């Protein structure tokens, strides 16, 4: 699952996870964390809207750590 960070106001954290992909676009999960409260929303997003959000910098892919503990 790929995780993206959503630009938002200070004090709030928002993530977008791609759950699955289909012909029209993506099934996504948005997690909003604000003052300790967490809200999760699942919905669909078209490929063109997703691409526009990435190109504009509104969302950006988070780096994943491949480090493992032995």
C-alpha cells in the first residue's frame, strides 16, 4: 500500500493511502489527525484527480523505510 501525505494546516496531519486500483482510478483511505482525534474516510478517486494532486504538490509520496531489525 502506498502512503501519501496531504498538505494541510499546521497542527493537523492527513494521510492518503491507496487501497486498490481499478480502471477509473483508486480506492483510497484518508486519515485525518487533528488535536488527537482521528477520522478515517474511504472513497474513490479518479486517476486524473490523483495525478493533478501529485503534480500540484497537494499530495506527495512518503518515503518508506526498508530497514529491518534482525
